[in-house]
């Protein structure tokens, strides 16, 4: 009886023993390959790596307080008559749009003949603690717009906006529609009343008053940690496993380091603007409900009557489609288009697949709507000139 039990046990364990033998044999057989893998990895990690980001040449043409306006140097003859003003989010840096040669939105736009200006929010200091949304929308964004309009002697420009910068640009477009010819929104949340993303659930549970009272400006490292915890398996484990699997590939390692440099370049967020953004948008959803007031004026989305292209990612865990797909139904424009791409929040700008869709689509869309900008009216020129002089005086002081 005992021998029969042993026989049956051996038969039951046979597949597992065989599998174990195969695994051990594979490890033994791959030892030479593993040694070669480690040797190549060491050579790559000990060699000089090309990991610079934002290498496309530009000039800073306007400044107010910490905020700067970049103008990228043209690489070809302009193909569009209307300049493009890009507004990035304050979370992380605008360098995402120029991450590396060959995979750069800025590079793609320049090659197509677009005249590009980009807002750089820079790094807030303690004195920025009390700057609110009105200061950013009707102050910095409007100041940069007026500078570009005056420089080119025109009344309108094109705006392309990203994420939180897109939300602020929607506010700006509703308050100053006469200054915008075409509006391109990318991964731009306008509806915050949904549970499609963990970010929304977390943000609604925050007490922004206590956070700002404790920190003043909200530390970028805290924000960055929160974003990583939204998907820890992928953002804190899988990507490093992927690095180990490809550490013998120099191109992969260089691209990995570039992305890490961008991710962990996290500016602090101005305290009061953060408080208003969380309370008025995430918790009260005022923008999409036409209940937001900035600078004493109602932000009425029906005032947005210029052509609008609204692009977002199907798999975006930060700004899911539910945050973006109501925008066009709330604005006053008759020329409007939604485009949902099969990608995530960052992939929409850097993945090789969407690089073939994203930039070319925007270029075609703007080209189809590009007409000679009207000369700026004398009154507009005088107003812009006054703002420019006031900004220069503030910088000197």
C-alpha cells in the first residue's frame, strides 16, 4: 500500500519535476549569454550617454516675474501666416514637447514651417504663493499673447494647449475670444465630475485650504509622488524591470534617462492657484457648468466661437476621455472636432505611433484654417504697448 502511494505521488509530481529540470537546464545553458549581457550593460553604463532634453534652439523674447516666453528659431520658411502659441501645464515642464531629436513635437512643427512660441512657467518661489488663477490666465497668458500680437502686428494668433495649461487656455479663450484664431486642446480636462480616473477621486478628497496653509506653494515632489502612486505597478516597477531587460541597449537606456529627467523635474505649484483649481474645478466643477468667474467676469464657454480641435487619449489615466469629451458640446463654435487617439497621457506626445498622427494632424488642421491675419487695430497696439512697458518696469523693480 505504501509503495502504491509513493508511485502515485511520483506520477503526480512528474510534470513539475520535469519543468524544474528544464528551468535549471535553461539557466545553466544561458550562463554564457548572461555574462555577455552583464558585460555589455557595464560598457553602456560606464560610457558617455546622450541624455540631453530640449535641445531645439530658442530665444527668450518676453519675461514677466518668473514666467518666460520662448520663441523657437525657424528651420525653414514659414508655411503658415499665423504664429502658434503653446501653453503647457504648470505640473512638470514644457520640455516634454522637445524630449529628444527625432521624437519632438517642436521639431515636427518647425519642419512644417510653423512659427512657434511656448510659455515656460519656470519655478515658482515663495513670493508666488498668493498668485491665483486670474493672475495666470488674465495676467501671464494674456501678457504673452499681447506681446506676440504686437510683435507680428496682428489681432489674432493660434493657441495649442496641454493638460492643465489647456484648462487655463479654455478659460482664456472664453474671456478673450477676439485674440484667438484657432484653438487646439490636447489632453485638456474641462469636466471634473466623474470617477473614470483615480486622480479625480483623490483630488476631490483633498482639503486644499489645509494643504496650502501647510506648504504655501505645493511641492512638486509631492505632486510627482501622487502621480506615480496612481499606477504604481507600471510607473514604479514595470518600467525599471524594462530597463533591466534592455540595459544592454544604449538607445533604450538613453531614452529611459531622458524620460526620467523630465518626470522628476517637477516645479512647485503656486499655492493660491492650486487651491482654486482643486476647489473650483475638481470639487465644484464650475468650468463646464459655466459657473466660473475670473477677474470679475464670467467664464462663459459659449463665447468660444473660433475653430477648436480637441485631442485626447483613449488610455489616459490622468485625463481620461470622460474629462474631455464634453468640451465641444458646451462651446459656441460651429467648426469643432474631437480626436481620440489610442494612447496615454504622455504617449500622445512621444510614442512613435502617435508622432505619426498627432503632429501631422495639427499641422493639417491649422493649415486648412490659415488665412492672412488681420492687421492689429491701433487701439490693440496701444494696449499691448502699455502692458509691455508695465511688465518691463515690474522686472526692473
